[in-house]
């Protein structure tokens, strides 16, 4: 049985907003995916952004750590941010295997000497399109099973702009050079994606609604009503009317790598498979 820590990157206020929008925290959403992929995994939740968070004293009790997304920004260097940098650093220096999406990638890259900030090429709200593996990414176990080009759920304005020394950039697209990465630091290792393999499409819709002001300010929608209409269509891709969903998928240019949960979650499954191999 695998033993995982799941660190929710959000502060308390953002967690409350996420629960109001989706019915569960980001960490709880991750645990649902983990249990679907490896049913007997034991998951413990952490809220490292909180000053009163109870962090484990001995990380060697766990096989791995997962970092969720977050509304925080590494560049702000608030206590809620620095506590998470400290957790990532401690985990990697202790030899732990770590997986992260979005915020998790930015935290790991910063700890290892890279630079994360607002992407000058613009945000990705909804989906990262036409992700392609690099030379290092072709054949890398994190991306095992991915096709030559794929789309994935993505909600971010910040990203890793300069990878850490020695990191292996595994995938990118025209908006961002670092969509997937491997980082070695201390005795530990990190695999991560700037996109969100853990999100189902209803959650993507909910997160778009939470970001409506930023989406309008980025010039991607005329007003919050336009964001809500788009979010409703994305959520409807998981609806009860398969014919309507098929038409929406065509309209938005979305294929099975986004629409089918086992394909959308590949990187998480590959991480769990690697942990199981390491334990054997």
C-alpha cells in the first residue's frame, strides 16, 4: 500500500472558495483521482499555507508527496508561500518523490534554483493546447502513453520561466516552454506538469468561474457572463447527453486526451506506478 501526503497549495480563504465552487478542496479532488488509480493508497492531507498547519515530523513515513494547484504566487514570498517552499525543500532533501501540478511545479522549480513568475506570453485558462514532448520528454516515464501532441486542462497566469540548473524539461507548447518537468534536488526527485491532469471537466468549469475577473482582464472574454457561458459548455462535456457532449467537443476542438479520464490523468498514474516500482 502506498502512503502519500497531499499538500493543498491554497490558503484558507481560497480553499473555502474552492469548496463552495466544487464541493471539495483541491487536495480532496486529488485523493479521489489517486484512489481511482490505486485504490489502496493511504492519503494524508496537509494545509502548509496555514500558520497552524500540523506538518509531519518524519517524512520517511511516506512514499511520496503531491502538491496541488494554488491561487498564491511564488513571487509574493508571503509566509503562506515560504512555508510551502520549506516543505518542498524538506521533502526533496529527505529523498522523497514529489508530484505537482501548476503551483507545485512553480514551488519545486523555485526551491531548486529556477524562476517562476507571470508568463509574458499570457495565461492559459481552460486548456493548454498542442503540448509536445521535448527530446528529453520522448520516452520519459512521466509522459508514458501520451501521443505526439495533446491538450490538457490548464488554469494559470504564472509559470516556470527559467528551469532550475540540471532540470529536464519534458514538454512545452507555443505559450509556455515548461509544461512538464523533472527536477532532481537533494536526494529526492520531482515530476510535474504546469497543466492539471487531476481536474475533471466540471471542476475546470468551476475554476473558470472563480477566475472570471482575471479572464476578462486578460482580454479572453468580454465579461463574466461570457466566461460563465464557456464554463457551462466545458462542464457539459461530462453531462448526461452524449450527443450534446459530442457536438460541444467538436466545437471546442477537444479529443479523447481531455475527454476520457484515464487518458487525462496519465501523469498521475505514471507517478504512482513509479512509486510502486521503487517500493518493489
